[in-house]
C-alpha cells in the first residue's frame, strides 16, 4: 500500500515536471530559453517517472530496461543541449559580426 502511494507520487510529480517543460517550450521566446525548458525539468521528470515505475514493478524483468532508459536520458540530454546551445550562440555571433575567441575561422564578407 505504501509502495503504491510512493510510486504514484513520483509518477505524478514527474508528469507535472514534463508538463511544465512542454509549456515552457511553447511559451518561451528564444531558443536558449526553450532549450533550458526542454532539458532540465523534462529530464528530471522522466527520471522521477522511471523511478516510480521501477518501484511499482517491484523486481520485474523490465526494471533493468528502465534503468538503461534513465541512464541513456542522463547521458544524451546534456550533450544535445550543449550542441544546440553552441549552434545558437554561433549563429547569433556570426549574425552580429562578433568573432568568438575560441573560433579560428572568422567569417568575412
């Protein structure tokens, strides 16, 4: 009975975080803000949902797949966010004719 309550609380909390991430993606004005909304609460929400599901399964064979799914999310989400953020930064910098100090290829017109 207590396990069911803990599982339900984790799943509902994770679902609410994923919902706020979706609302943030729609409502935020620029790409960097949207990227933050897409990575931070969505990843944490998914981990909470997976944890609640893992507790509810209670030793089922699919528990290992839930752990792998959570690890894959934790590994890939920061990498994707970093790549998107770098792309947006470079696009904005090149549009304003600002040269990044770490970039050795300057765009000239």
